[in-house]
C-alpha cells in the first residue's frame, strides 16, 4: 500500500488521479495565499440599525405624504415640472446645454471632415 500522504496514484488501479488536489506543502512549496486572517484595517465596529434607538434614526418631518399629494395631482403637468419655477429652470437649462452640445459636436465633426489647406 502507498504512503497515506501521497495522492499521486490511485491504490486500486495504479494510475494517477487527476481529481485529487495536492497541498503546496506536500510538494515542498510555500502556499500562494496566506492561511492567516489579515489584520483589521479599521478597528471600529459597525452598528446595526436594530441597535439604534428609534428616535435617533430619524429626526425630521416625514415629507413623503405631502410630496405624494403634489405629484399625484391631475393638473396636466409632467412629473419633472410639478414643483414649479425651479423645475422649469432646471429643465430649460438641461435642454439648452444638450442642444448646444449637439450643435457643437456636429460643427466639430464637420470641421474634422474637411481637408486642411496645404501651404
């Protein structure tokens, strides 16, 4: 019978067994990955949400019901314009930058497609 630590041959057929893994120490090599756990980077522990008191987790007024009423009004406005002037300014600024950027890219593409004058 073969040595109990050797896994190069199968005891029944005398063939090499490819499915069995050999440890690096068995082959005289150092392991690539350390078997020790790494040191802590941050020594602080994390707090779970269940550990916190209920009063400390939220200190403001719940605005969700008010916002639901605002956004669900049937006034014909799209959702992204429901809050009034700030939404209109943001929307128009975004559209102006988008259109301006598209025109700038088309002009740059046109200029890049024209051959340069040879002097």
